[in-house]
C-alpha cells in the first residue's frame, strides 16, 4: 500500500486544492490512500471522504494542529480538535482513538520556523510516528535528521507531500502492508519521495496567504 499522508485542501488558506481535484490526481498517481490534513479544520477531509468512490481507496480524516510545541498531525478523527496545547491535543486525539504524528520536526524556512520546539525523545510516549520525509523540505538534511531521530528512538516513520497544489500530490509516500494503524504500531512502514517542487510550492503558498490577508483586511 502507498499513501500520501499530508495533503491540504482549499480549507487551508495556503492551498487551492479542491476535493475532487485531489481524488482525481491521487487515483491517477496510483495511490492507495491519502490523509487530508488541513490546518485546524476537518471540513475538507470530510468532503474528500464523502466524494471518494474508488473501492479500496482510503481517505483518512486528519488535521494539522499548531501547538505550543510545534505542529502535530492527527489521523482518523471523528471531530475537529480545537486545542493548541500539545498535551491537550494528545489527550483529545486519544479520546478519538486517533494516531498522532510529528510532521517536519526539523524544518526551517526563510519565512517560518516549523521546527518542533522540544527534543522528540521528550514526547516519544505521546506520539505514534514521525514524518521522516516531507516533500516541501528545502534542506534534505532536515528529513535525514527526522529519520535519524526515529531510528534512534524506535518510532515508526511516515512520509507526506504536504501538498497545497496539484503538482505536489504523491511526491512523498508511506509504504506498508495491510492497514496503516497496524503498520505504524508495529513499525513496519517505509518512506519514499522526491523534493522536486518544495520550494516552488512554498512560494505559492506564501503568496496565496498574503493575498488572502489583503482581501480580508
């Protein structure tokens, strides 16, 4: 199975992806499943899940949450999490039997520092996996640092494109057998991908957010 576990719809201000477009491209690029992870929102994920008509193709309802420690991805949600304290987010996720993943924990950009603010070892018991390949990383060593940390701490690995535009979908993949929950629990995932459009996509997201702010001043 090959999943792209980090995709944003237009419900994220920095993305222009419509649900139907995401599904069309994901099918075309031979993905077996995707996770929709909008910023502090699950409406897009629910819409993509509702529109999915391909048998055997899984759409995971997820959310990317900015906490006081850094960004967190939560998968298999039933309800949106409105907390921003890291440990409160974890508590809410566990109530929903959701998976918790640290995305791009060492990522830094000229515009925004996405680096997780505490050592991963300090929160190891609160997370299920680390995103060890993010296709939007500008410096490949940031992904390597994440993979090294996961190896040293014995944590499962995931990969995600962090797609905000159509050309990014499927550029990173989490590879596993059977179902994702079991694969992560048993640390039987593999990661693959290419940092092909990361910088370009990042610039487009920056411009899109800037335009949104200007329209809503």
